[in-house]
C-alpha cells in the first residue's frame, strides 16, 4: 500500500541518511505520547531539506531520535530504522554514536545561550571536539578553531576565542555554534530553528552564512523550522510534519506551487506575506492540533480539514505519489494537488475550492469552470 | 483624513542605571525611547516594528501611561496624559487598554476567566453582580469563547484561547484605543491567523484604534494601515503600509524588508537581500549622530555628527535620514555594490560585531566619492 521508497531508483550512494518508519514514544502521566509516529524520509548528499511544522508536530523529536539523544525514560524509540552513510544508527552502541555525533553529524540548537557552557571559554568548547574526534594536538586544534571562527564571520577571532559566551551577542553566539558544528567537517548538519531566537536582520545574516558554508563545504543540511519563509529560500526539498507524521514531501518550489496536502494549503494561506497588502484576509486553520497522547486511527488533520470525508477519520492515509518525487499523506491528495492551491492562489479561490471539496470530489472541469468564473 | 485620536510629541522614556550599595547614584540611562513624535488616527491600525530592544514595547506602555514618560506629551481628548495626576488619569484609562504578548503570564492563574474579564468592570465601577456576569458572557461570545467556560481557570485553555481571554478583558470597558504588544508572537502559526482575523473583526465592529506592536513585519503589514519603524529608541520611518513596502526611504527599513523571507521560492529567487552587518548597539551608549550610522551601508561623515530630523519627505511619509538631502548617494553605493558582489561571493561576509568599534565610515565614503 505504501508508495514510498523501494520503487525509487536512487543510487544507494547518493543517500546519506535514510529514516524508515521511525516511532518515538514518550510515556507520560497522560498516557503514551506518540511524538513521532511512523516517519520515513531520506536525505541525499549535499542536499538541504527543510522540515516544517508547528510546535508539537514532532519535527525536533524526530531529528533528536536520529542522534540517539532521546532521554529514556520517559522516551523510547518504539520502532523503525535509521541508516546513516550505510551504518545503522538505532542499533549503534553509545561509543559508536559518540564518534558520529559532533563529528559526522552536527547539530545547531535554537537557543545559542543555553547550548554553550557559560563557564568555559569559547576556545575550550571549540578545541575539545577536535581533540576527541580528530586527535589533533591542542595547538593544531586552536589554529583550526580560529580559522573556523573567521569563516563564520567573527571579527578578531584570535582575541575573541579566549572570551566567554556572555561576551558575545545573540547573533555572534549563533555563529560560534555554527563554527563548533562545522569544525569536524560533518557530512550532515541539523539546524533546529537556527534563527527563531534572533532578530530578522540577524536571521538574514545567519541564513546567508549557512547557505554559503553549505556551498563551500558540500554538507547536507536539515533545517527544522515553523517558518515556511525560512526554507523557501534555501531548501531543495521540504518535509511537512503534523502530529508526529509526515504530511507531505516534495521539492521546495513544487510545494509552494501546488501543495498536495490540505494542511500545507492551510499553512500557506494562514501566514501573512510581506509582499501582500492587508486587503486579502487570512484563512485560519480552525481548531487546534490534536492530542497525540490518544491514538489517532485516521488522519490527524481530519478534524480541521475542509476536504475531510468519513474515511479520513477511520483509516490512516499512506504517502501517495501525486507527481514524481511529490508525496502526500491524504486520501484526496491528487484532487488537492490538481487544484493548484499554492502561494499564487488567491484567498477567494482557495475558499471556493474548499467549499466545493466539502461537498464532493473535484475534477478538472470544475476547476476550469471556477477559474473562468474568477476571470470574468 | 480621519481625526487624530492621540498626538505624541517628543516622547522620551529613560530608565536610570544605578551603581553603588551605600551611596546609590545614577551612572547612566537606558534611552529606551528617545524623542518620538507622531499622531495616531481614529479607527486606524498603526503598526510599530523594530528589532528587540528598539523600544517599541516601551513606546506602547508610555503612551497609555503604564510607564510615566521622562519627557514629552501624549495628548488624548485634549489632555496631556503625562501631566495628569493618577486620580485624574484613572477615568481616562478606561479608553486606553492593552493586550499582552504572553497569554500565560498576563492572566492570574488563581482567578477564573469570569473574574479576569470582570476585573476592569469592577475597577471602573461599570457593572457588578448579575450585570457584570452577563457582560462577561457577552464578551466571551464576542471573542469566540464558549460562555459556559466562565468558571474555568486560565490553565484549562490553550494559548490561542488565552489570548482571546486577554482580548475580552481589554474590550470589557469599551475602550477607544488598544495597545497590542506582540499579541500573536507566542502563538502557533495556525492560531495566529485566527487571532488576527478576530482583531480585525473587532476593530470594524467597535471602531477601535490599535497600536499593533510586533517584530514580525509580515504580520504588521497584513494588519496595519500605517507602519512605523523604530530603531534604537528613535523613529526611523512612518508611512502607509504600501509606501513602506514599495518605497522604503530609510536604509534600515529597506534592509528590514529585504531580510524578511517570503514563503514563495519564485519571489525569493528574484529578491535582493541587503544583509546588515553587525548588531544593534546598546541603548546605554547610542552612537552619535544618526543612531543607525554604524550599520548603514550608505553612511557618510555627516551621519556620525548630525542627528537627522524626522521629517515629511512625501505626503504622509515621514523619515529621519540625511539621504533625503542627497538621494544620489544611495544609487552610487548600490551601483558600486553590484559591481563588487562577484568578488565578494568567494569569501563569506565578515561583519563588525562590537558596537564600540569605530564605524568603517571613512572607508565607505571614499568608495562613494571615488
């Protein structure tokens, strides 16, 4: 039934990270929270993938699970496979994981203040991974760290390397984090909301920096964010997550042109755009995200979805391929995809299509009629 | 043109910094808001944007006298609020309300929703007992909350619902002006649109005037009629939302707009991003002249010496920038930059971080005159 993987004719060598049916559950007082509930995706070498979702969608937990950093208890990996560069990560020993983390896979966290040790000079924090992972001498490591600080745009790196984290501003601290993450020239960089804590002009600096470094070093990048705008300019592909599941995966420009999932449409139409005036009203997604501590038999988005039919609350939709490389977990994926409700679609058009969708299935001629109506 | 509801003149809010345990003395001042003048029109939404620490929240709070400003005037209904003693100000506070950013911190966890919304009615002696209860239920209905939840506590509600409680409270005594301080930034993306639409509906229904403070420029552009841009306690630019976006006159506005990502890869590909170098200087020790000159790509000698006046450059378009006198400089720098980008692409940008370091003005102005 599932139409993902196997049929794809990728060379195994191109794929750096492969995640299959990953499940991460947390045992809480309220029951078993299914933070990540059967997620599959892959990252190719040199590729930049955006993982988009709201808080609680499991976008961060998913990446943390890959790194084996889920606190257990209460968390546990309940199933799935993670293969990184041909090696199984979920079955790896702590020692093996430690040699991969910070070396082959690095992470940038949202809050640079709490991820740097305030008691240690930057130098010590930068030199340590080089000594442990690459066996460099202290002097070699220091030189390399200084070069990296310079690369991420920290002025006067020779002096600043001996300062403490509090002596850096928010944007500079994030640069230090990035330098630290890139020191061992990782194959994969995971950036978890790298700019959410930063102001917009600093965000632009950091995003440009990640783009430049990716181009120079050929690192694969996963950017986790709630902001579709952040990934629009930098990601090759985008994964949309909701309630611990993958809702849609496709190339970035395809996602914005013709999304295949009603939730993606909702995200696009509920976010104000700077290049649009205030004449156009936003279409909010009514209701709120589901409680993942209760089992959801069907599609988790069904209660908020204008397209939902009775099947949606009963049966979990697999990822359907609506176009080559474009997959959506929706029973009506191909109808949604055909309707072209991307960022170019007007509020009026989306509202009309959703009205029609609520009444029955939508076909090409209905859409053509609608567009003719809209033009006249 | 609509009537002016509030006139703000040379508003200053400085916070003293003290040193010493036995002999406390003022050693410095944080110039959070440093001389703002603008009008707010009846029935409009004035958006106020700027980065963290630029003084936008302080501005909102000083206008409705939650802080008593250090200097300046806030004229409302013919009265200067800054001069009024608390007992004379009290009846006017009915008209000036506020919605807060944090829907968790701004509601008393020990009060029921009913008590929270009724509080302003009690304070202003507008209603009590059954009448108050009925009014609360009406308000809950207006903001889209189920009136049956009147006895519940804030923790039983989601973030979006809590924000609705805060809005109901602000509406309770039928205000004319509401300061909305980052009302949506703590909410999830799918909930933000619900609250923004609610705020728009309420504005139309009750003829409200909003000062909408946010760091999210896209949200501000969506909800506002006019937009004011602040930088380091000063007003950089103020204009109609369209003018601000299509024709930003202040270099800071220009950079700010270019830095906001737009969720459309096609649009993103064609946009020119102006990446500002360095960080916002400290308001304890603001730069001389124009406060933006340390990060401005067009700055020249004059900018470090002379404070630009906040003037009308076009009808309804105010800006504080010396470029207004010499518009050619912008074009020349842009031309020079375009030629240099191909070289620059090879090495990553090295921004100057420390605000104390002397600005590379001299070097830039040479480039300009060359």
